[in-house]
C-alpha cells in the first residue's frame, strides 16, 4: 500500500512512525517547512524555543511512555515543578492574577463577596452550551468572565464569544479550580530539544518538500499536480472554506541573566493586541546572558506587522525596562481552527465525503479542533491501530468521530 501523509507536525510524524511499526514501508510525507511543524526546536543563545509554548504534558500513561521513548522530560524549572499562568488585567506585571481562576481570585476585586456569590451560583448551575459566552458565565460567573475571558477570546479568536460554538468544551470543560496550575497533576515538562523525536519518528520515510492545496472535491494537489496514492493521511485542512485564525509571533531577546516575567505564561486580556507573552527560559532553563520572549498576535484580515513589532518593543522597554538584544518575527497562517457552527457543519459534511474515499484527517487542522501535542500523537497512533476500520466505508466515519472525540 502506498501511503501519503500531508504535514510533518506531531500528528503526521506519529502516524508515519506507528504505521512503519505495523510493517508499512511505502510512506511519503509532504511538508513545506521543518519536520516537527510548530514543535520544531530552534536555539537562541543556548535557549531552546519553538513556535510558541510547546510543553510536553499528558494524563495518559501510554502517551507519557511514547514521549519517554524518544526524549528525556525535564520538569518545569521552578520550585513547584509545575507550569503556571498569570493574568495581567491592567497591562502591567505589578499585580498579576492567577489563572486558571480559583476562589482566591475573588479577593483581587473591590467586592469579593459579590464575586464569591457568582462563583457559588456557577458551581451549582448546569453548564449552558448555547454559545461560548453563556457557557463561560455559567461556569465562572459574570465578573470572572468579563475580566479574564471575554476580551481575551475576542483577540485570540478574532470574534465575539457569543458567536463561538461550544464544541470542544464538551471534552475540555472549563471550571473553577482548587489550584492555579495550568496542567494540574499531569506529567509535564520540556525536553530541551524535540528534534530527535521527529527525526526518529520519520526514519525510513520518504520526505518531500512542497506546498499542498485542496480543491472543493477533496482532491489534494502538490505544486499543481494531483497526488495519487492508496491512502491519504492529511494533517492540513480539508477545505479552503474552513476558517482559521493566523498568528504572528514577535520574538524579543532581552539582555538579562535572570527571568523577567511573573511566570512562563502571562496573558493580557484587556490591553494591547497580543494575547500573551511566553518566556522560554521558564519553559526550559539554561544558563544564558539573555532571556527570550514571544509576543502572540492572533490576526485575521489585515496583517499589521509593524504595529505588532512596535508593541512588543515598547513593552520590553517601558514595562520590563530591559535592553533589547534582538527581535524577529515568525508569522504563520491557519494556526487556530475557528469553532463556529458554520465551520463545524462544513467539517461534518466533509467527513461524510471521506467515507468512500481514501482520506483520513487528523491533527489540529485536519480534524479542525484546537488540540494539544499529546492528542495529535494519539491521533497518529490510532490511525495505525484502527486502520482496518478507517479503510472500511461502513465504519470509517464512526471511527474518525471517535478519534476526534477525546479533545485536549
């Protein structure tokens, strides 16, 4: 069987690896950039960095063993050995709030009793799945929603939360937590370099460079020519009509031998165009005379490169009061799949069309779902484990929905 895999991110690499283990030898991966996709590791002044945060985390033992087969996971470089988030509601880093939100967040407000009453009501109420805004209010209360979530989601998803569907929250529910650890008790860390994992996963696989496009008939073309194969595993979108949010990262290297942000992840829901700042020396510590930040600017429509750079440099100079050593950008399209009813209806129609064809969609873009790295690897594993069902027209769609069901 001739197998073609579109995209060499975590899902594509995992599919290639586990299919090879099942004995399939004629496998070709098409990738227009670097093996590993957004999880390819670069280095600046010894500091490892990828396209945004790339933490290894999972609550599934079998996925932990997959990671450990290729890499050694270094725990978060802090006393708690857990990655933490903070939220700046005023644009400074002087008095950041905890995130995910806990009961203690209420005491950051002028009327904590009112906020606590809202929290109590949210804990007792049933989730409202009518839209994303109503869901958040029913889980967190109105004050927490308006302070932490509403404007962040307007920036991150480039749309009003009222217009967002609640598809993924059925599998990744939002709720008040006892502690503010982002990944809870899950196994978490960073290897310092993901590239050996992607290289080993793709050993014995033919790698081709090319820009792949899909037409309205679910036909994939590479450099203008239709791809011919027995089985097509796609980690790219099944339609140009499915909507995504693009992301521009502005990387800023600062002259500092210590970390400069409150924690690895700091979000800014109410100020600036960027949604968060991530500090890579708090993801994986190295001894360096610099620290490296990325400013995350989601965008649709107009790409405002100069404005993004200006904001990142202004924050570095005036808020952090550090000298900038270097800065650069990495702008990528179709990073975050938009969860609207229109998009989900189109995706489901496309999924039905795959039943009689040879296409298997996985990964974040292929399954049109905001999923993490461990879920992408699980999807690649399940393609190999359930290939008989995925090539049976009567069972294929059911199995694909099962693969997509457990979103994280």
